[in-house]
C-alpha cells in the first residue's frame, strides 16, 4: 500500500510538471515513474540513473541513424535492428541492474526511431522531447521514493546476510552432530544463488546512503569469505562421509585414513575461523565506517574480489541474432504492406524483442503483458470517452486517475503480476489521450489498439521462433561450461583462483534450479563441488612446483599434475572413474611427501589427501 501511494504521488508530481511546461505526451512520464519505481529507494535511484543513461544513448543512436538512412528504408531497418541487437547482447552479458541501461538504449531506439521514419526531419525534436519526459519521470520517482518513508537497500542486505550466515552455521552444527544427510549440496548451491542476489543488491548500495561505498567493499570481502565457507563445509561433509564409509576404509591404502583424520581436523579449524570472519564482516557492514579495514584482521582487510559472474557469449549472441531477425522481418512486412500504423506495431515488436530477450522463456511474460494491455485498452477507452471530458482541473484529473494507478501500483509490488500491471499502466494513458486537453481521438485510439495487439502478437511469434531457448539444451551447455573450465583450471590454463571459484559457484547457482525434479540432482551437485575442489587442489599443487627441492618428489609431482589434467580432460566428454595409475601416483606422492623434510610437507600432504578424496567422489552424471 505504501509503495503504491508513493508511486501515485510521484506520477502526480511528474504529470503536473510535464503539463506545466507544455509537454504534449505526458503519459510517458507516468509510464517512466512506474517503470523506474522499486520498493527499495536506492534501487529506484540506481534504476532511474541507468534508465536515463540508456534513454540518452538510445536517443543519440536514433538521431545518428534515422536522418542518414531515411531514404533507404531497408538499410535503416537493418541499422536500427543491428543497434538493438547489440544492446541486447551487452545486457545479457551483464546480468546485473546495469544491464537496464543497455536495454533502454535498445528499446528507446525502437520507440523513437520507427515512428520517426515518416518524419525524419523531426527526429531530433522527438528524441529530445522523449528524453525530457523520461527525465521528469525519473526525477519525480527518485525524489518521492527517496524522501517519503524510504526503504533502504542496506536493510534488505542486512536481513539477507543474516539469513545466509545463519543457514551456513546451522549446516555446520548439523555436520558436527553427525546429521550429514541434512547438509545437501542443493542447499549450498542455493547459497551460491543468494550470493549473486547480494551482489546485485550491492550495486544499489552506493545510491542508498553516504556509507554505500564502504558497504560495497565489505560485501566483496564477505562474498570471498563465504566462498571459503561453502567449499570448506562441502569438503568437511565429504571427508566425514569417507571416514565413516566401511568400503572406503577397506580400500584405502595404509596412511590415508590417518592423514584424512588430520586433514579433517585442520578443515574444521579453518571452517570455524571462516564462520567467525563472516560474523566480523557482518558487524562491520552495520557500522560501515570508511576505516573498516583497520577494525578487522589483516586477512580480511585486503581488497575483495567480489562476485565474478558467468557470461555466455554464445547464448547472448543467439538471442541478439534472434531479435535482429525478428525486427528486420517485421520491418520488411511493414515496407511491403505500407500499413499506416506499421510504425507503432514495429516499435512494439522491437521493444518486446529487446526487453524480454534476456529471458530464457519470454512467451509467458509477453502473454501477461498482452493481457495487461488488453485491460489497459478497455480502461483507456472508458477514461477517454466518459471520464476525461467531465474533468476541468488538475486535482480532478489526479482523483480520476488514482483508482487505476493505485491498483496498478499494488500489483507492481507483487512479482507474479508485474508484467500485467505494466501492461495496464503503459497502455491506458495512451489510449485515453492523456495530455493538456485529455481528449480522445476514437479512430486514433482504435488504430493504436490494433497496432498494439498486432505488434505484441508478432513479437510473441518472433520470440518463440528465434529467441526462445530450450531449457534442456541450456542446462547441458551450462554443464559443459563447468566441466570445460574445471579441466582448464586443473591444467593451469585459467585465471586467478578466487575469480575462477566465484565464477564456478555462480554457474552452480544457475544450474541448481535447472536440475530440480531429477532424482540425481543432489548427487550431481555434490559431485560438482568435489570436482571444483579437486581442480583447486590441482592448481595449488602446481604452484608448489618451484618450492620442491627433492628431485624424486619433483618428478612424481610433475607426473601427478599431468595425470590429473588428463583425467579432467577426459571428463569433459564423458564421466570417467579414476584410473589406477593416478591412484598409484597419489600413493607414491604421499609416501614421498611423508619422507621429505621440506617446509611444505604438511601442506603438501593435506593437498594430496583432499585431491584423492575429491577424485574418488562420484562423477557428475552426464546427460546428452
């Protein structure tokens, strides 16, 4: 209710200013207010900034392209479609709120460029007017949501951090109590997804308060430490399971069982320290002092890497190419038919292809938007024909708009109804002819309605044909990406370990919901964590090469590293059990490490123990 009231207040403020300065299409101000508004005030400010940047970028691109190619409709269509496809490609690679700027740059071009084709000499005036309308809507939304009973992003961040840390500590207590079955890999993968949510929220923090920069730095350090918690807790769980397995104890060579017990004790100590460090960072997050690094141990004061997200260039390019083909085909049909309302329909097609193109299955969202648009057309005709003609002042106009806007605002705060609510609030002011005189042209309103329905239907067909991705194929591609990067990391070919680990856990967080419903989901996820740990151990073993003095140990070390790399290269194509020669090399390497007197003997032994445990874990189930 509070969010809806603030949206109404912001829309009223923006509408008053736009009418006062004489803008002829103030309904764009209302639409902008509802597009930008978020329940969290910092998110509204950042979203408004990204929308403004995207709008300005789209307007500049439109002004540069339309006059230049106005006499070559097909070339102009291809140029506009190429720009929108590029914006969609960049938005899909980002996967954070910043992607909104790229989306706006794309579909602003669609909303301005195609209607301006008929009057290319006026494209600059149209573009600058659109920027003014959107700027007023952004300013109104950010002022109201930022000043009237604001809900801070930091409050949401504190609540999510507390919940995640509580869950992680509960799993550790369960493991210590021996209830290892309650600590599932699927739960850890959910935390990996939660960490991405915290990363997304942290982008809004600099817009939330004066302490936002310090909070972002603390969040990066907390993210890095939570990665350690996830990997250590999964390692402890697998170590306990192996120590308690009669079959493993019977097959393990002499010395491995004792070494694993010692390694488990060290991992427990590291895990307890990691939990304590997370709580220290949580306390610093509440105060968010600029000198927070002076208040924490040195190991936490380093510049945190933060979240490194997965980017799939192939899927992004496929979706962008689909949008390009769909938009270009629509333009060709418009040119051939010469439909007078074709510009409106094509602009809607372009907007939908860009706005919904980031989704794996866009059709349900488009259908909800279309349903909302149908309601918006009916409401708009009601207002334009019956309600607006009886109004005489601004107060009466706001009183008349309030019921619909309040209802739309309340549904906008409920995720399942966002698309339908936007369909209503973006459509009915346009159909009603909201403006300085608020008079409706019934013929124009009906033509716009037909163009809206035709455009949305064609956009739905285009996205179904060219932009809808098969969920099973995307899941298999994600699994291949994980296996490929594990193999590259084990072979020493990937980037810094911390960045690699963050990217791998982000991929696991993306994969987990796609595995739901499969009987082997928990098994597969648990094996994935084991493979990631094995690849990390292999990388850490590789780093010890220059510190080994004994020639025999160095020769065994080189052979072991190469054999592990070959094992994971083979796993990229199909699951393989660990070959006997690799297990023999591990046995010989452990004996050589135990007999050596180097300073890294204990560290080397623990790495070998962890590598053997993780290699013997069940491999990731392969699905074609």
